[in-house]
C-alpha cells in the first residue's frame, strides 16, 4: 500500500506540474525532454536489473521489517511515476481535451487529475488487497524468482524502448 501511495503522490505531482503549465514547457522544450527521458529510461532499467539480481540471489523480495520503515516502497512508487513519460504525455496530450467545457482549463484539469489519482488509488489499492489474500502462493521462492525475472526483463525492455523512442 506504501507503493500505491507513492504512485498516487507521483500522479498528483505530475498533475500539479501540468496544471501549472510546467509539463507543457517540458513537452515543448527539447533540452528538458532529452534530460528527463533518459533519466526515466535509466530508472526503469535500474529497477529491472535490480529485479533480475534479486531473482539470481534467491531473495524472496518480500518486505523486511526495516525496509518499510525506510520508505523505500513509497519512494519507488513515487520516483517511477514522476519519471514515467507516459503520464506526462497523458496529462499534457489527452487530459486537456477531456476538461469540461464549462470550467476554466485549470479547474477542469485539476478536477481530472484528482479523479485520476482517486481511481488509481482505488484500483491499485484493491489490487493490493486482492493479492494480499494470495500471499502464500506469491511468497513461494520459485514463484517469486519467476516473477522477479519476468518483471526484470519487462522493465529493462521498457527502459530500452523509452530510450530508443524519438520525441
């Protein structure tokens, strides 16, 4: 649930930047885009490599008592979402077209960002609660290693695709 909180905080951060117009500046500035895009791609690849290494070392990836206290799940959710280029494109490209016509653009966008954050919180929170019921299965070392390997490969692939995509 801490990761869900970080993801939601990342959405709200992106939303505030979008409503304030900074995301539009980022989208229009080739220099800013060339800095943020590789940073996001590198972070995805880093998470993928981390997942692959965890699967090779035989660690289960389950939270240890100290890891939650350090805020790592929240930070991982937050950083991965703030650097997610799809969220920037979604907020700058699609949300303005969905803003209610009777409202000011800033108010309409803010409302849509809040709605997106609430829906994300509900969806991912429900997903976490559902998976918590299946925890015994997912904590099996063989299942955990397979999930870490698959996740690692997918994240590295996303990182490579993000790095190779032209603006």
